[in-house]
């Protein structure tokens, strides 16, 4: 799985619940189960795609990985260090290595700051931890970064509102890579952009990854974007990982009924390869009171009695340790679907 690569991030049974309070005494009345027992490893230089419908917990997961939300349970280890255990000062220094790119650059860039000031901020926050100690050195480095992300030097004195959506996302990327991080969590970085601009931004991210040996966690709500960029994909449903596999295996042999529905929704450019779209009934249930057993059972066309009671473990499938699925009947469902397809062709 790791091809001798270094383990960068290890997530173990991570849970993040947000308490709910109500009534006249403002008592604790429940929890939003945003992330509910997620485990995976990420190796240096790879891209892990995290996919799921809105409300499945993927953005909360992204923030919890960077310890922007302390975990309710479980742990996140970065380069072998438990982020919950290390002193605050060390965590602050470590943030230099872990950056984030947000979905809406307009919301994440301060409109009252020039691009030069926005990009200088990380150097000032982490002063003493890099070689750009003077304003002159910082400006030279910022101009280099602007060129690196495909923006002109004149951007330095301009403000975010003077740029297009794609250019603003380039500013967001420039800020994220300014301190040469190891890990970048990308939270739907191209969802707000026109399709024509999406591929330019994705190309830029791929190039930067190669040049800087970056590790990406790429969060997206559909599989078509991650298909382009991810080495491995985790599919999330209601706070849990339901399938985790190398990208190619995920597209060629999706084992979980939810993944199969997501893949069937990817538009097929070749009309000769027309495929049947599986429409999922209903919405994602509330994370305040998730369904018992398999969270997916109210929407799963293959659900049986056992699914309503027993939570399926995330386990290897097809004799492949790298391909894991959380479904009691995954192999049976896959075999039946393959048999049907063979009869139809
Ligand atoms: Fe569907 Fe049951 Fe599998 Fe859940 S465990 S995905 S409900 S068949």
C-alpha cells in the first residue's frame, strides 16, 4: 500500500460530536455525530480523496485532522506525534506543516487586506521558524510564490475582490503553500468554480504536489473530481467511512451500495458506454439520531433485518488489505450485480 513511503498522518477511531443544549435549563439533550469512528493512514506524497454527500461529516473531519476541532475520542498522529498530547507551543509550530485550502476563497481571504499582506501573514505568525526574517526577503519570496501559482507580480498590491474566482483560489493556494507545508487539507477547493476553471486549478495543484512533495487530503462531494486527483479514496456516509480503496479499485470494483450509487451518478462522456443511474431514495438521515446498525439501511436497496441491528465493520474485501468495505453483504451484492450485467450484455 505504501510502496516504502513515509507514514505522515494516522487517524485512529476519530470521533467528533457537537453537543446540543435545549430546554429552560439549557441541558445537554443530544449530540451531532459529525465524525463517528474514522480510521485511516496517509502516506507522504499521496492524495487521499474523501467523498460524500453534504452533511456526511467530511468537512468536520478535515478540520479535526488539523486539530482545529479537538477530537471527542480517538486520535490523530502527525509524523508519529499525537496532536492531543503535544504541548500547545509544539502544536502551534506544527501548524506550519499542516495547511488548509477552503471552498470559498472570498470567505477565507480578508477583503481589507492586499494580496501581499495576506501572503505575508503566515510568515509573520510563524516568525523565527523560516529564513524570511526581513520584509524585503518576505516580499521576494511572496513574488516567487505568486509566479509559482500563475499570478502576476502586480497582484501583490491588489485586493481579493479585484480577482476572478479561479484567481482567488490561486491566492488561497499560495497562502497554503507559503510555508512549504507537508500536508494540505483541501476542502472542496474547486466546487465553487466554473467547470472550465476547475481543471486549471486541479492542474496547478497536481504540479505543486509533484514539485513540493505535498500530501493532500482532498474533500469533495462527488467522485468525478477526485477521480482526477486521488490515489486513494474514502467514501463517507453519516460520519463513518463505508469504503476505502485505491482509486482504480474504487471505480472498477465498488463494493458498497452507496459507492455504487455515487459512481453511477458520474456523467459518462462516451454515449456508447451508457450506464444505468442508481437513484438513492430519501435524504441523508439526521446526524443527531443516526439510524441504528448500518447507517445506510433506510436508503439501501439491499437492506435486510441484520442491517437494522448490526453495525458493519470496515473490513478488507476480495483478499485485498487495501480495499475495505463496511457492508455485511458486499460480496454477495457485487456478485449478483456482475451476474446481471453479464446477462444483459
Ligand atoms: Fe445495505 Fe445492509 Fe450493506 Fe448497509 S450492511 S450497505 S444496509 S446491505
